[in-house]
C-alpha cells in the first residue's frame, strides 16, 4: 500500500504547505496540469499499476517523510 495521502496529511500537520497538485506537477512535469492531477488521483486511489522509483524521493522530500512511511513499513 502506498500511503501518499497520509504523507500529505502528516506534512500539513508539521506545517508544510504541500498539495496533491503540487506533487503531481513535480512527478509529471512534461504533462499538462489536468493530466498530472488525474495521474495523481489514480496514484492516491491505488489505480496505478506501477510506482516509479524516481517518484519516491520527490514525494518524500516534499512531504518530509521517508520511503518506509510511504510504503507502510
């Protein structure tokens, strides 16, 4: 399970201003904004079949968490 929504909530609790949209635009900079938001929605709901290893450090840096938290370890 990929705990991205929990990571965003934890980041907000710790005073970080992070949104799904901001993360989406960093993960998929080459796509337009609407496609990036749709991809993020699929990532959050578990409809993505594969998680790219390049995404993990970006999400961790933006949310202030580690990979263990994202993967529920």
